[in-house]
């Protein structure tokens, strides 16, 4: 369990750093860009996320899976393949994108953003090289070696976007920033390869029979995982894109604030999911179902506790926080954020189930659930956004997050999946509603919209959460002592 905890803590540190960076960067960008440009950037980021999924072709998960399978063997071939396969795949899709864009241009369907996608596509080729090295290091439980580089990349990218916005590059600010950070990723890739992996760049090994066999396996798994990953991206981005289509950039900018803050609650689920994937795959391959059940249930417990603490806290403090940090122009995001937070509880737990399904023998199940939910999400957004605006988008998205969890649970309880779920639903629900009641009452009586008031309410919320969690029996004595020392 030590390497799993270490991995989760490393990725969590990266996630917390990303959270802090985002809470500084996003308000600055929102204020500097203004509603219109901020909304345009949000829409372009949504398209970029979908494009990144296509260019990635599931390489990150595929490499982690097959390198993890070879973890006890000295096999340099799979490491060489793992580095170059993502580059080859991304280059293929870049050429395909160029052909498609020029065909659209020939028939008069393209606009002035064609060159923008050329730059973004090129940055994705560079990024895929970094993907290969990250996946290898994750497989060897060296997540901590990647963290500082990931943080440096995020900070650099955010600073560059802000600089280009100030210099009035408008929507191209995003493309230029991604291109420069893509070049930085190449440098980091070379550094980590030479420092940790220490395998010579032997191009001949790419074409030998064993390497070709690994290439085929990685490519097959990647292609098989794409429908699920792409559907997940569409699920995450469809509300933004459809708001931009129906309501325009200004409303997109407002909703982006709500969505950005709600996504910050994915921090722990995302960190846990990224680490338990290759660990679950490794334990499954060794038939260690008891250990698999243990890491699954601990992941489920700590993910839910985190969501209760920060989800309820943000729900109660949503209005003063948004107004203070983003400004009055984004006050309309409050209700959407609160609705999205409700759905995020279910989504965080669903990610643990689906990640475990994907890492073991039920990749197709995870994909089908995600595809079904994504389709329903698009349909609901099409109906609700014209009727209820950004509130409708939040309702549609939150509902589909709950549907994802329901489908994941339905499959578990109707099949023999060889890992045991031990989840105290009654106690977790009791803690959620009790904590909400206490925190809401304290904020109603003593809260305010100043920074000091928000900090005091946040600290009061943390103390009440720890006390209630202990009273409900959800913290062990060691965990309770940890929280006490944390406060001190």
C-alpha cells in the first residue's frame, strides 16, 4: 500500500498546486479578458480538450497498463515504443486534421480559425511526447518525479496566456501559449528520460518483432479506450459548447466560472483515479483481489470525505466567494455552481468505479456507461439550455453525473466483479446533511462577503467537519489525530 499512498499523495500534491494556481489564474484571466473573450477562450478550451483526446488515442492509459504488466521484467523495447507511439499517433492525426481543414476551406466551410487549429495541433504533437514519459514513470510508481515538472508546465502556460491576453492577441493567446509549453514539454521529456529511465534512443528497436507486438497491443488498447475517453470529454465539454452556441460568449464566460470551480472538486477523485488505474491493473493481473478491494474501498472513502468537506463548504460560500474572487460580473454563476456541486458528489464516486472497471476486465462496461451518459447529457442540454439558460445546463450536467453513478452501481450489484465494495452509505449521508446544516447555520449567523469572513467560515467548517466525522465513526483515531495536528 505504501507505493499507492505515495503515488496518490504525489498526484494530490500536483492537484492541490493546480487548484491554488487555478484560483489565482482563472480570476485574473476572467478580469483581464472580460466576459466576451473569457467565454471565447472557454469554448476554445472545450474544443482543445476534445482534440487532445483524439490526438492522444488513449496512449496514456494504454502505456500505463502494458508497462505495469512488464514491471518486473527488464524490457527496454516497450519503453522505446511507449515514447514514440504517442508521437507517431499524434503526427498521423495532425496530418489528417490538416487535410480535413483544407477540404473544408476548399468548399467554403472554414473560417479564420483554421491557422489557430494548425498551431494547437502542433502543440499536441509535442505534448504527446511528454505523455509517453509520464505514463512510463506512473507505471514504475514514480509519480513524484513528474509532479514538479507538471506544476512548472501549468504555471508557465497560465502566465503565457495572461501575457498574450494583455498584449491583445485575443483568442490566439491560447494557441501561442500551448505551442511554447509544448516545446518546454519536449525539454522535460528528454531530461526525465536521461535522468530516470536511462534507456538509449535506439530507433532500430521500434521495428523489431517484439516492439511491433507491443505497438499492436498498446494501439489496440488505446483505440478500445478512445470511445469512453472521448465520450467523457464530450460529457465534460458539451454544456460549455452548447451554451456558446445557444446563448453566446458572455453567458459562456459566466458558466465557465461555475464549471471551473466545480471541477476543482474533482481534485482528489482525479488524483486517486490516476494512481489506482495502473495499481488496480497490476493487482488484477496477479489475482490479488483482496488487495484490490482494499485500495478500492479506501479510495472510495477518502474521495467521498473530501467531496463532503470541500463540496459542502463551497456550496455554502459560493456567493461571497465568486463575487470576491471573480467580481460582480460573474455573480450569475452562483446558482449554476451550487447545482453542479450536487452532481459532483456522484461524479467523484463514479470515477473510482469506472477507473477500476477500465483497469481490470471491464473496459467496455466503463465505455458503454460513459457513452450512454454523454449522449443523454447532450440531449438534455439541447432541451434545457434554450429553456432555462445556464441553470438548465447545470441541471442537465448534474443529473447525468448521478446517472453515471447509478449505472456503475447497477452493473456492480448485478455482476460478480471479484472486488468487494464496503461503503457506509448511511453514515456518509448523515455526515453530509449534518455538516451542511451546521456550516449553513454558522454562515447565516456570522458570515459575510469579506476575505476575512470567508476564511473564518472555512476554518469553522473544517472544525465542525472533523468533529462530525468522528462522531459518525468515519475517522479512525489515527485520522482524527492527524486532523487535530493539522489544525494546530
